[in-house]
C-alpha cells in the first residue's frame, strides 16, 4: 500500500487465485458429476467437461429426495428459527437493559449461561424434552402426588399421564434451536449504545415502555435485525443433527437430511450424479442469500460472534 | 501481565483490533467506567420499578431456555451419575462410575485422541491458510471484493454438504482427486485406511471453516492504523516484515478468539461432516467425541455413559467460554 512491489503483488494475486480455486474446484466437480449420466459418472477418470444431463438429474433428485416437501420444511424451519429468535431476543434484551427490577441480574445470568453450551452436547436429554415436553410437569405432578390429591377430592382413582410430543412437528424442530442467547446479547450490546436522550424524550412525551419499544427502538434496530436474520437463516437452513433425530417421518425431513439419503453407500447404486445435482440445489438458497446480501451478511457475521 | 498490557496501550493508543462490534463493547465498557454507581448493563434512562412488564417480556426466552436448556442440562447431569438398562426399567445411583468407566474404556480414549488430532489439525490448517489469504487480500487493491466473495462462499454451504462434496472428490472408486492420488502411486482409500479417513474429514472441515477465520482476519487487518504501517515503511520495513512485526501482533487477540472458535467448531459442528462422510469409521478412526455421544445415546441406548460424555463435553465448552472471556479482557485493554 505504501510502495510499489510488483513481485509481491503478483504472488498475492496468485495466492488468492489459488484460494478461490480451492473453493471452486469441489463445486465445479459437483456440477460436472451432476450433469453426467449414471454410466459416465462411474468412468475413471471423471470427464473434465460437464455433460448435458444436469436438468434430468435435478429432476431425478427433486423426486427422489422429495424436495418439493423437504424444501418447504427447510424454509419453514429456517424462517421460524430466524423470526422466533429475533422476536424473543428483542423482547428479553429490552427487558434487561431498559427496566430496573429485582431479578434483573438473575435473568441476565440465566440467559448468559446458555451462551456456553452448544446443543450438540445435550442432545439426548433435549430429545427427551421434545419427545415429551410435558415431562417436567409430569414429575411435578408425581412428586406432589397430585393424582392422589385429585383422587381424594373427587373420590375416584385418578392417574395423571401428561404427554406433549413434539417429534415430527415444526415446533419440535424450531424451539430447541431458539434456545441460545447469542441474539439477546447482540441486541443488548446495541441497546446500550442507543442515546439515553431518546428514552428521556419519549417519556417526557408520555410514551409507554411498549410504545417506546415499538416506535423508537425497533426502527433503530432494523439494520441489526437484518444482519442477524441472514446469519440465523443460514444457521437454520444448514441444521443437521437436530432434524436428523426427527426424520422418523420422511415428510418432516429438511432438505439437507433428504440430501444425505441420496449419497450412495457402498451397497447401493453409485448414483453420484443425482446426489451431486441435489447437493447443488440444496446449497442454492443460502448461497444466493450471501451473494445478494453480502454487506449485511458480513455485518451479521462479525457482530453476532462479538 | 496487566502492566505489559498498559504498556502496549501506550505504544498503540488507537489500536482497535476488531470491528464495529468491538467498538460497541468498548463504548459500553467506557460508559460503565464513567458512571461507577450505575447498575451494570442498565440504561441510565430506564423505565424504573415494577417487575410486571419486564417479566412478561422475558417470559418467552426464559420458558424456552427452561424447557430446552436448563431441564435437559440438569437431566444430563443427573443421568451421568445413574446407571439404567436400555429399557429404563431399573435405575441405580452409581456415583462417578460412569466417568470412571469412560476413562477406563479404550474406545473412549481413542475417541479423545482422534478428536485431539482432528481439532488441532483442522485448527492449524484453517488458521494458517486464512492468515495467508488475509495477508494477500490486505496487500492487493484490485479485485479485492471479487476474491472475498468467492472465498466466503463455503460459509453458505452446510457442513454436511461440504462433507459430501469432499467425499465425492476423494471417493476411491469415482473421485477425480482420488484418481490423481492413485496415479501418484498412493493407495488412497478412506473407507479402509484410518489415516486417509481422518485426513479427508479434516480437509472437508477446514474447507468449510476457512472463510470464517478469513473474514475476521481481513477485518482485523483493516483496523490496523495506517500510520503505524507507514512509519514502519519509512523505517525500511518491507510488506512482509510489516505484517509479521505489526499486523500479526495486532491481530493477536483475533487469532486467539478464532482458535477458540475453531475448537468449538471442530468439537461440535463437525458432527454433520462425520455423519455424512465416514460415520465414525473405519474402525473408529474418525469417531470424534460428539459423534460418540450420539451413537452411544441413540444407537446403543447407553444413556448413563452418553450423559457422562455430555457432561465432559459441557465442561470443555465451559472452558472455551472462559478462555474467550480472557480474550475479552485483552480486547478491553487494547482500548484507549
């Protein structure tokens, strides 16, 4: 930047081109494989140029992976996580920065603790929680002997068996992934930088807390919301472990899970052409998002990791 | 340590190693310092007393956390000290036997070793490639945004899909890169050779994650004050010398942060890559800890052992968070 260094410039461009190639080569071969017939894709070596079967393979993948249904599921889950997490986080960040109440620090720490543990480390108990979300209530009923109490009151023998199964439902796919505090902290940090004068002025004008939130804080937060929404959409679309545990019903699988079932295993027909075209199709929505909204995406990426 | 941090402050008064987010927390910290009587993290202009409304606002988040975070975490803790048969008919309290059994278990020790190899390898590869790319991006002027856009692409790609792409490239029967390796006389087969499988998942995991480290390093390098670089240039330091002696030390906290994030990524998020590519095989060569939790809990139905493993992983995640706090400390020290 300060001096002329043609050799170094050249080396730097070479490095970056190598990096860009390293990104593109797997994608290019996926495209090549996705455009061949099943016979051609097993040829060694793989042809360097794409064939003409891309559309046909896309159609095959679309049918085989039930993409018309699984894409819809992915969209619902990704948007659900995005909207849900942003809404919930906005409210709780508003509460812990703009209100003085007794349990404020307790609430803050309760939320903060959840930053630390990724969902992967507690999959089994979380799965139990989703398989029967009423389980804690059941324990409560059991320990308090509520059944006996009701039985005593009504004079009949009563059994309390609570069940609220969220497996194979959208809430079951969405809610556990909303249980983390990253977004809350992003908004908290932002709210702390909002000038105090805005709140004072709003109160002088007689605005209620919710009015202030809706008419002033929310519009100010739009850039942060957009940036975060992009990150959360990618996060939701690319989820794997959680939807994997819920594929008991094929109609509730997400696109990524359906795609995984397209990969040839050693004992099946090596239909890599269909699998690869399916892979390209599945990565298309998130790729479009970061290409079209790159500026927001960068802001969201850097902000949300703090 | 503190005095050295202050010394650095004097040397680089306006150094802000990170981006807008960093400056946000700087400002927040500065505010807190300016009004020590102020309750931490509360606006000066606030809506006063009354727990009713804030409780209502907090309720959705706290309920979700209660059901899907606190109760499951407690369940993991209690299950880790219980022994139950797969059908859940008998449950026994066994103190720390589950943990003792884990450490005595050769399979678990192998899994720890594999995880260590995998995460350290992934971390080293990701960080070094990202550093070189970030340096190159910082040096050139033309075409910067084009390169950046392409290098960022893998961020959009699900880990499972990244795994599938690489599994195809290195598929011993049809993969084009496997063909090249065979041509070089290497008997490449990740389905049979444990080392090959580990190399394959490490490559796929790094390919997916380099973009993350890269963008943080690029942003970090942009924040290095131009005056420092110019002063060094006047003193006769070339571009590489400037990067090594000024850019890298200024990036120190960012690199540390990224190393921790890479470990978290390697430990937890790479589950999808393992499951889609190797399923932990061959012979447990890619059976990383988080994958073992899943297999033991959902396939082998050994809940006690799985919970004990979860607890160990939780401790590790906690350790990472604490390390990040140290990083936050450093970052604050860099401020004016």
